[in-house]
């Protein structure tokens, strides 16, 4: 009977090994099909995301160019305004300083009550 028990044990191990192999192969097939379905679902989403990213990059490039253009125009406009406004403002400031000094001298002279330079 020991010989029969050995055969039974060997056959049992063989059946268990075969069952495990079949189970692993079946699991691999199920996983492969699931991955294929996920890939089919993900590919269109990935393509849409790539298209959206491309549009965003294009818009960002356009915005950057526009901002650079606006910056150049602002600098140019500022320069023109500075060149047009600064000289008259300097002249007005100088004139106001002169008038102020003249009024100060006139006021001091009036307080002393005379027109003489010697006083």
C-alpha cells in the first residue's frame, strides 16, 4: 500500500500544480483583457489631454507675445510722454521758484518799510 500511497501523493501534487498553473494562466488572461480595456478607454482621454495641452501652449505663447508687445508700447508711450512733459514741467518749476523767491524778497522789503538796497 505504500507504493499506492506514493502514487496517490505524486498524482495529487501533479494535479495541484496543474490547477495552480491553469489558475495563474487564467488570471493572466483576465488581467491582460482588463489592461486592454483600460488602454482603449485611456487612449482617447490621453489624446484629448494632449490636444488640450497643445492649445494651452499655443495660447500661452500668444499671451506672452501680446504681453511683450504691450510692454514695448507702454515703454515707448512713457518715453514720449516723459520727453513731452518733462521740459515744460522743469520750466514751470523754475519759474515758480523764481516767483516764490521774488515774493519772499518783496515781502521782506515791504515789512522793513523801504525800497533801499542798503537797508
